């Protein structure tokens, strides 16, 4: 076998040379530990205004835990703080970031040529005249079709990689939106509990007065029962509100990824006041079409399916094509002398498409492409509608909340003040005064709920533009979901 020439070795090396159609620089970008995360962090920050991190070491995890502890333990946290903590501490989000790394590794793997198959065989073993064997065959087999389609397969995998990046961005925005909504619900709940405490104080006074008047015979039993049942019902409502408050706070803690002593955080006593004016969005549909992350994911899905369709069409008739190159070294005995004859070998193996012509595969690929195109068109229609609905809810809830603040509450306060004056003048009785006080507190609760609905609609407006919304556009819900306590210790 020493007589094998360089030209013969070149024949053997052909499959390996053909495989080098993806540069090393292209492979390196997918093999990095944080491959693709820079894009995720940039797009997430652009939409949410917050930073995120992909934790991949114990040191990073320890540093993040310390940072989170300093931000939340014993602190009154704002909505921005809650969102920032969630984006760096939520373990489900870290799992979504790992999907980006898995997708990058898939591109890395697709960019590498298939390993060749080496086969070595000995013929005529223990032949008496030739020694240990008569001939040796050595061949290298490689899949030519895999090498020819390498670039196409890498492009498809890269499209899926970019799709995974945007999916991670969408997961980030969804978590940020959910955390902000949970913070709004929690703070609104505290506000509600505080006002229910005021209402119960008024109800307690009315119940006690009714009991005294009943003992003196000045109030019939029906009147006494009416005040007592109001106090009893309000007590039950406040208990329900306090329970809902604890659950709301736990939901916020879950989204922030908190446990142990870190759950001992507080929230403000009330929601921020209404802004002086609303945002003007004259081209909200166009903005949503340009920025929505889920729409960009759908576009990449169509691109990936189209590339797969093209690859299927190109390989319709040939599904497996291998080249086998090697040598055969054979010993021969002539006139008592043994000599070795080296013969190069080249073989091609391929599947003959007799029964499966590839039409079924091509049809499936074509239908998959049509499906992706229709889903993208549907997504575009839905994005436009969601943007319009979100802005309509935003403007309407602002007007409703402002109406309660500017019209309903001032009137209720004026009625109560007038009742107090007439009560001091012995014109209005005690029960009428208490009824006006309860009416004012009820108006405050309605105003609080309207303000909560506005801030939820404000968040949904942002989600309608960038993605990650709940799909409800701040609809419905009572403002009785409140954390425990009074004052600032929520």
C-alpha cells in the first residue's frame, strides 16, 4: 500500500473538500455561549425600556439574587422595579432564553459537514500462499446530497434561529406586561381595602346607633336589622377583598420569581394619578404592523417554510446520493514472487424513484407554505384590529376615569358636606348622614376601579404595539383584588 499516489489520495479526499462550503466565521457566531442573546436583549429593551440577562453560571445567579434582594426586601416597589426584577429573576424566562441557545446549536450542527464513513476490509484471510490475507479494501463514503444541500439547510436553520430569538423577545414582553398588570391589580386592591375599611367604620357606627335606638324603642326592628345586615355584608366583602389582596400579591411575587424573605416587599398605597392628557396615536395600525414581535415571528415562519419548500422541490427525485472512494491493495504471487497491486475505486449510490417520485413530499411542502402564508395574513388582520381596540379602550377608560374624578366624586363630597351641615343644624338625622358617607365611599371605589381599568388599558396599548398582551385590552374585573394591610405595609 506504500505505492498509493497523491492523485489517488486526492480521489479519497474529494468528499471532505466538497463539505467545506460554510466558513469557520459563520460557525463561530453560532457556537458562542450567548449566541443570539444580544439581539434578544436589544429588542426587549427597545420595547420595554428594561434590561434583561441570560444567567449561565453560578456566579451570575448569585449576583442576580443579591441584586434582587436589595431591590425588593423591605422596599416599596414601583411598577418599573417589579418589571425589572421579573426580567432578571424569572426562571421561566431563563428557560425561554435557553431555547435560543438550543436553536443556535442546531444551526451550528447543520453547518458542519456530515462525518464520512470509513470502511476497511481484508479478503482471503489466512491464505497459505500469501500470508495473513490476500487483499485489503479501504473506502470512504460521504453523502453528496447532504453536501450539496448544506447551504440551504443552514439557511433554514438560521431562519429558525432568528425565529427563536424573536420568540424569546415575545416571552420577555409577555412577562413584563403580566408583571405590570399584576402590580396595577395589587396596588388597586390596597386602595380598595383602605376604602372598604372606611365604609366599615361608617357601617359600624350605624349598627351601634341602631342597636341603642332599638333598646330605647326609637327604632323598629326592621330598621335595626337593615343597619346590622349592611355591616355584616360589608364585613364579608372586606374579608373577600383582603383574601383577593393576598392572592394578588402572591401572583406578583410569582412573576418576579421571589421566594423566602424576598416576598416581604410593599407596594404604594394608591395607583398613580391620571395623566393630564392621553397619547395620540394617529397611525397605530401601521406602528403595530411595523413593531409587533409576533407578526415578525409569523413572517419568519413563512420564510422558513418557503426555504424548506424550495429544498424539497430541488431534491424531489433524489433523496439519497453517496460517493464512495477508496483503494484496493491486492497481493499476487507470480513466479514465486509476491507483489502488491493497488487499484483505486469510485462508486456512486443513489435511490431510484420508481415508487415514490416525491410528489407527496412536494404536495405537503406546498400546503405547508400555503398554511404559513394564510396564518401570516390572518395575524396581520388581527394585529390591526387589536391595535384599534387597544387604543379605543385606552381613550374610553381615560374618559370614564376622568368623569368619576371630575364629576361624580366632587358631587358626592358636596352632598356629604351639605348633609353634615344640616345634621349639625338638626335637620338631617344620623342615618341619612351615614348613608351619604357610604355613598361617597362607594363612589370612591368606582373611581378607583375606573383608574385601574385605565392603567390596564395603557399597558394593553403598549402590548398591542409591541406584542405580549393579554388579549383582553384591560377588560372587566373588579377593583377588589387587594394585598393585606393598611397604610404602606402591603
